[in-house]
C-alpha cells in the first residue's frame, strides 16, 4: 500500500482525528506538484496526473514519538476548500479526500 506522509498543526490534526475535518489542503505550488503527481510539467499542469495513495499518515510534529494516525486516502482533486477547515476563501488547492482511520500511535 502506498502511503503519503504529512505533518499537521495540532488544530487540524485533532479535527481530522475526531472526524470533523474530511479533507486536507495543500497549496498548488511546485513542491506539492512534485510530491503528489506522477509526471508533471510546470508549464502545462495536468490535473489527472495525481499519484494513487492508499493511505495518509498524519503526524503532529516530527520524530518517532509524536502523535500520529493513518487514514484512508479517497483521492486528490483541485478545488476550493472549506474555510472552516483552513482554506482561504475563493482559492483553489490540492484537496486530499479522507476516509476511515486505520491506526493511531502515541495518542494521549
């Protein structure tokens, strides 16, 4: 299974873990295009280029002992995000759709 590893601030980590936040956002920038797409060109971006990820491992911080959980990835698209979930109004993002939580580690 292919896993995308992402780090989150505590607010967003807790909202996703509780089931309140159903998607995660990343800016449409060179760094995220390289991480999320199979093939890319910065002159011609193809929104159908997304890699397939089975799971996402979210961590709240860096290191082996930080809180983390693994969740189902239901796909990636380009869309406007929900401002209650951290998106800026009328801005398009890479929207990572989230499913069920599979595993948790180091939660207090």
